C-alpha cells in the first residue's frame, strides 16, 4: 500500500517537470510574422492599373512589356485594339484594274509624273482603275483596235477626289480643271484620257499633244491635216462603239454613258 502511494506521488510531481523541460522555445529563424491582411489579399486579388493615375498606368504598361524596368517576373502586356487598316491599301472592289484586265493596253499615267500641263506630280504612283462597266468597255475598244494592228494608250483613268483637289490647288481655274466641289467624271471612275498607238507603240498623230489647251485640240476643228482628222475619227468611233462619248474641247477625253456613279475618295495603294 505504501509503495502504491509513493508511486502516485512521484507521478504527480515528476511527469509535468519532464514535459516542461523537453519543450524548447522556437528560434527566431523558425518564426515568420504573418503579413497583415489587406482588403485585396482577403478578396484574392491584386491592385490593378485602374487605380493608378494615367501617367502611372502608362508606366505600368511599359514595365509589363519590359520586366527589367522594375518587375521581377515577366507579365503579359495589356491587350489593345488592333490599329485600323491604312486608307487606300490594296484594290477596291468597286474598281477594276485595266492593267490586269488587258496587259496589252499601254499605260502612260501622266499625273503620276511631272510630264503634264501642271509640270508637277499629282498622283503618288500610277494606276489605271475604272468602274467595272467602264473597264470592260475599254477592253472591248482594245479588241476592236487589235483587229487593225493597233492598241489603246491610257493617259488618265480614275482620279480620286483627294487628287482632284491637288490638281485644283495647282490650277484653280474652272476653264482647265473641274472644281472638286463639283466633281470630275474622272472622280466617278467613268472617264478616260487616251490615244491610239500602232503595232510599234508609236502614238497616232492627233494634231496636238495630250493636255494641250487650245482650238487645235477641239474636236470640231476641221482645219487640220486629213491624217489627223482620220485618226481622231478612228478614236471617236471606236470609243462610241463601246459606250463612251467625247467632249468638244479635248480630243483625248471620253466618258462612259452606261451608268452613273458617285464621286469617290478611294486612293489606291502604292505598295
């Protein structure tokens, strides 16, 4: 009995002491203070650029693109809407390219050079575009002339309104240039300036050069050599046979009569 009481006494005093002596305090290396909770960390989000002033938000975008600017880990750049295509790239479906339709038609687009009556370059680069009906009519005229061993040579075709404005800025005279506010038939894509060449590519004698302004270029002027009158008659009859009509003051100018079209601002690409 005495032994049992002694054993009970020892267990009451000796066991708690052992437990306290074996519990070593944690070192400073083992303890990390938990960061204070924020509204963003509680919600599971991080601050974004929407909270920054515009100039700081812009800097944040630059850092996202270049991590070395301050960010330790690369971030995806902010998505931006793609830039709209530049005006005038490619070809417009409202127009057909004469060079593509019939490579046998010669091109000498004078307003893409300084070899014109303004002595300055009006077009950024050469092209001969027309509305589809007018373009196909030109191909038919070419076919008529090919039977005679001849071909068409184009000086001017569709003229965008921005280029018409450039022309007007150079020569603001309605006797020579149609005011942009009124609009030229060229700017509707249905007018052409052209001539005829022989099988060697030589221009037929029409009495005056292209863009000559004077009575010698008038189609009602009969005081010209017979050969010139015959050549002009061939050009006129060929164009009228496919639906074009000339004007009195310029032997080279014809407009398609088949359909009306609005003025156009489309400018072809030079690439």
